[in-house]
C-alpha cells in the first residue's frame, strides 16, 4: 500500500516538473528556408474567412474545357496533386485583363462562393472581388 502511494506521489511530482519545464521553454526562432518563404504564405487551397468570403490561393490557369474557363490549381498529392482544381472563376468577364496577365502565376483571390447552378463541372466556383499576384515571399508584387 505504501509503495503504491509513493509511486503515485512520485508520478505526480514528475508530471509537475515536466509541466513546469514545458511552460518556461523558449520558442524556437523561425528558420529561413530558401524557397519556403519561412511559412509566410498559406498553402494552395480555398479558405473560408470569418466574414463569409473565401480566399483562394494557387496557380491561375486557363483550361480549354466546356468553352474555356479560368481555374486556380494546386495542392498536395492528397488533394490530387499540383494540377488539381481548387476553384473556378465564375465572373471571368469582369476580370478578363487581370486574369490574362496573371495566367500561370501564383495568385490570391478574394471573393464569395457561387451557390447557383452552373454548366461548369470543373470544381467549386468563386465570384471574384479581387485578385493579386503573390511573389515567392508571400507578399503581393
């Protein structure tokens, strides 16, 4: 019985020491990894924002499918690889010159999800409010 109580006390003391050591540890400084942008940019994908809009990050591509469309592609192997469509631009006519100039570049699109019916069956559609190019450092050029 005394051995069990001693083991319990020793376990609690060791746990308290470990918690104390963990809370005083200094955070490791960010490491500058070339080409990685040190985590400054989100990975390609579609992100829901708090205000009900979405941010889409990926490579802007023109695809000659179903009459032609602009799509944002990118992703990991789990997402279908770098050619997987993240989103399709719904209102490409309104941003024609910007889309043409940014084709093949990494972009960030802010907009809203399109909930209506569509003939495009390439991926979820986004109504674009703004589009900008992202550099390798995650900062718009």
